[in-house]
């Protein structure tokens, strides 16, 4: 086995080690510091290679950070359990997380899920029963270690946030608390696969990326000569994962597995759920605070799908807040964290793209409980002439033909910030209702809900409702939205086709949001028959009839207190975020092919890793459709990833392509693996999957 050019066991002193990671080592709280202070930072002992045996004999790879003195006086430990290569790809991020915990008396362990990174075994899907059972075994193993006081926590973002909730629902006795970030409670409605019951573009994007997580090789530096044997087993076990997901177009037992919304009461440990407004996963926070019965807290900041301490251009000095949480639940310290408000959010005074590239203006607000008694519903009716007003007008239908592409200003579902642009281009192709200028600021917090009386001329139709703020200069900025496949209007489990021409009263609950509309701005509701490219279009162009007067939007208006509860966690201001990227093709119009995003593989980019290896990565991606011809929609994604160190030289190429007819999705998936220049594995899987009211 080759030696890592880093020591197996290192002592990271608080000063140099913390400074190198760009993190403060001391308590250093500004102004009104809370009573509880961070413990003095201490050295940390790092175990670079640790193996944890599962009941079936499979060993999981881990890295462990122990505070100095833990072997003499045991401490609580926090687990992060994800499939993202702890040895190389996520090394720096794991180090940064450890730096917020271990120097302050909380052990931290990062474990590669079975079949990923350097762990043994194979993996064939997200959040499998095997994955979650392994997590319970890891927690039980941790609780028995001589340096552990028997109390275990779990944290993570995205995959790690979602499986923290799932494992908590299994109620392992040693799991006392979790910090899930960027997570969801329902895998069908809250994740990227299906948006409002429509096939999401991210199903292919994430499905292609996930193939890399399934097929990347372990590192011989850790597993020795077995690396190729383990790699081949992974390749052989890799499923046509996009097919699997696309075959389940309803909220069936497949999606219910791992969806804690099935039984919120199954969670018995404390929960601190964290996210940023730029991340659609923030939608879950209001529901978790309402539905859970355990001690719980929520926090939503002005960032995207990222840890608070890593956010740009503004974040939080998160080590203080998270350490306080763990010291309360794992160490029994009286930190005061549970005496504070249940929900803290950053009330945004501008949307992120409106503020770009500057920081988002706003203020931190708090609610002692959620749902909050401060929230009042303000109803605005969609009236004749495009008016949005408190008084209900006469019931009068208005027709909208959905033959135009709407959605390109809502650039992506999750990745990249800001994820949307100024909305006027899409508003011009939508049915819009706009209020009079606001006489005062209007703060909302919660789930805006549109209620439309709507009919369609086709049995399958989509409808998207966007809520925007129109500033005095006439620009329109996205605040929240809801896309719905109208066949799922009553049930995501048992969809039913529309009766053409029949009117239905349909609710459109939008994403959870905290925002202040400015005095002089106008509130706008924009309605379209889809949201492309986020959602795969319906087989036929639909015409929608909306009954004005009978249709409305309910805004969750917050009554602002005289003084907001103080928030002592310092903000961070690391600099500017990257500019949004939108790649568009020919001029749009009927009969024109629109390439929303198109770029070539070209020469993969190579980076040097801390383990002495190099990693190359490249991607080719196309999303295109002829406007007015939904059956021409096509998504293509091709990726290449390779690792090299001396004679260790391996490359994987994988991808997927989807087209459609009126009756079916036509899918092609592939994986090709090379050892050096020699192809050692190839699998291409074509699939024809019937459309299920989509």
C-alpha cells in the first residue's frame, strides 16, 4: 500500500490549523455576546484511516477527529455519512467541518457509505434500506467507543441532511440530535426528481452525476491491490438509475421509503434544520417545525445549497451555533440554545439576483414558535384587466394558450447562485396580474398559496404560478413559485386526467419564503402552462382558462414586532459569488430550436488532490426543444472522470439521454470504464418507459 503524503495521526494545534482553514480559533463573539462561550480551542487528533465493520462483514472507511483529552474524558461524537469520497474529493470540506467541532470538544467522524469512496460493498440507489441500516450500525459502534460518552449526533447537507432525517426516523437509542441541512421530508414532492408531479430536468442531471458516485474507484493508497476488484464489483452493480426513478411517476411505495413525511412521529431526537433561501430544500423547514413533536429549531439564511460558514458573499460564523447545539444535546451543557426562538430567518429586502453581485439586504428575524401567531393571511384576487387587488371582482374567464416557452429566467432548480434572472421576459409570455403600488413595506413569511379556478382543453396539462416583486423601474424579481401537473391536483398517489373544459378549484402552495416587498413596489402573479427547462413538457400544447375573480393568492403576511429578538451569531463576508451563467441558442419563436444549455466536453479539467493523485473531470450537456413542439424536447448529459497517481490510472465515462413521444419516454444510459487506455467495462441500457399522465 502506498503511503499518503500526510501523517496518519496528526495533532492540529488550534492556532495554525484553524488559520490555515480560514476559521477563527477563539470565541471572539461581537457585541452582546451570549452567556455561554465556546470552550477554549484544543489540539485535535486525526485518524486518517479507520475501518468500521458492518454485521455482514463489509467494512466502511472513515476519518475521525478527536479532541485532545477525549480518551481520558469521553465526549459526544457527530457523524456525517455520505457517498462523496472522504479521502480526496471532500477532504478539504470535511476538514473545515471538523474545525468547527473537534477543537471545541465534540468529536467528528466522516464515513463513506457502502460502495462509495474507499468503503467496501456496492450501492445501487439513494437511501437504500442497506444504507440506513449501516448508519444505525455505525451509530451503535460509535456509542461503544471508549472515547465516546454514548451520545451521538448526525449532520450533513443534501444527501447527508436527508439521510440524517431518515436515520433519526429509525430511532437508534444513541442518536440524541441531528443538524440536517439542504434536506427534504418527501422524496417525491421535495426532491429534484418530480416537480409538482412533472418529470424534473434534474432527474437526468442528478441521475447522470450519481452514476459517478456509483462507479468511481477506491484508492489503492487505502485499500491496496484490491482496488480493481472492488471497482469492477461497483461497475457490475451499477443500475440504470434514471430508468428506475422514471418508472415511478407517482408517489408510490418506492418514494415513500425514506420519506419521513409518512410518519413525522417516528423521529424521537432533537432536530435543528438549517438552509438558505436560495435552496429549494428550504421549503421543508416550515413543515418540520410544524409537524415534529420533538425539541426542534430552524434557521434560514441568505445563501444557497451550502454550509453557512462557506456561503458567499455572506454567511455565518457557524462554529459557535453548531457547537452550542452539540454541547447541549451531547454533553449536557447549559448553553441556552433551546431557550431561544424556534425559527430564525433572514428577511430579504431584495431577491438574490436583484442584489447581485452585492450582499442581499435584509435583517434577521425570529419567531418563538412555528406556525407563528404573527402571521396573517392577506388575500389578493386575480381580477379582470390583469389587476391584483384585495376586493374580489366579477367571475370572468380569461384564456391562455401555452405554446410559448416560459421558464428560462428560472435558470436552475438548485445548482448555482443566483438561480434565477430578472423575470420580465417570462412575464411577457405569461398571464399576469399586478397590484397597485404598495403604500407601505409588506413582509411575508411562510407558504404563499395561489388558488385558481382553472380548466384545460387537454387531459394532461401543467400550470405554473410565479410570485414576483415588480420594482418601480418595472423590473420583475422572482419571490416564490409553484409548478403543478394538473393531473395531480387532488392526489400525487392517484392522479386522474382532466376532463377537457371542466373547471377545477386547485391549490398551488408555493415554496416557503421570507421576503419584504418594498413600499412603492407591486405584487405580481404570473401564470403559464409549464416551466421549461425545469420540467418536461406535456405531450400536447394546452390552453388554460382561468376564472378571474374566483382565483386568488393568499400571502402569509408577518406582523413586524416593535423589536426583533437579538441574534448573536456573527455574519461572515468572504467576498463575491460567481455570476450566473445562461447559455441560449437561436432566437426564440415558433419553429425555432431552443438550446437552453449546450456546451461540449472539450478537454477535461485536471486538478491535483491532497493525496498526491490527480483528478480530471469534464461534461457535455444539452437541453433543447423547438418552441411550440413539446415532443422535440431532448436532454443529453455525458461526463468523464478520471484518477491518476503513478500506475494507478482509471477513467469512467457515463451519461444519459432522454427524448419522448406522446406515449413514452425514450431513455439511453451508459457507463464505460478504462484502466489506462484499455476499456475494461461497457454497459449501455436503452429503455422505453410509458408516460403516466405526464
